[in-house]
């Protein structure tokens, strides 16, 4: 799914949820679904990786900006949390 498709699905689910709440209609889309879409949209938008320097060992490590776990060089997504990664400045 592309970034735009995620965002469109999120917006549709959010509008559907808000309309159902406004009219007090119980339906298939709930707040939990909207929150899940929101998380997916945010994780699909690349975030700049963190670079941590270990001066004692003269090494650097790459960390996920979302979960702060170490990641391999040039991974497109964090293997732990699925965050899209931006390597443009590294």
C-alpha cells in the first residue's frame, strides 16, 4: 500500500467513525480502527535515522527514530516496529 493509499484509508475510517458517533450509530469502524490507521500512516512516512557514536569503541550505530532499537545500514523499514526509514543524511 502506498503512503497516499494509507492516508486515504485513514481519512475515510476517521470520517466514518465521526459520522457514526454523531448519529449514535454502532458500526464496523470504531475508534480503535481509526487509531490503527493513524499508526500505519505515521509509520509509512519515513523518519530520519538516529546515529549514535560509541567513542570508546570508535564505532557508530544506527537507531530507529520510532523505537530506538539498533538497525542495519540502509534498511528501508525497522525490523522491530516497521517504521519507514530515511537515510538521506547519513
